[in-house]
């Protein structure tokens, strides 16, 4: 069962640390995805100009 949390509120203790680690991993993955999409956008923009 998931606990409902207020936005911006992290639990303290072990559960809070695990959530923070999960969110940091998710953030890193999203940053990598954004970088790939930026590069793909630039590539296709260059290709469409040819």
C-alpha cells in the first residue's frame, strides 16, 4: 500500500532515504533521456535542411 504524501515532503529514516535514492536515479535517467532527445532533434534539424 502506497502512502499519500504532501508534495515536497520526504519521510525521515530508512524509507525516506530509499525514496530519495529512487528519485535521484529517476532524475539522472530523465536527464540522460533529455540529452539524447536534444541530440536527436539537432540531428534531424540538420538533416531536414539538406
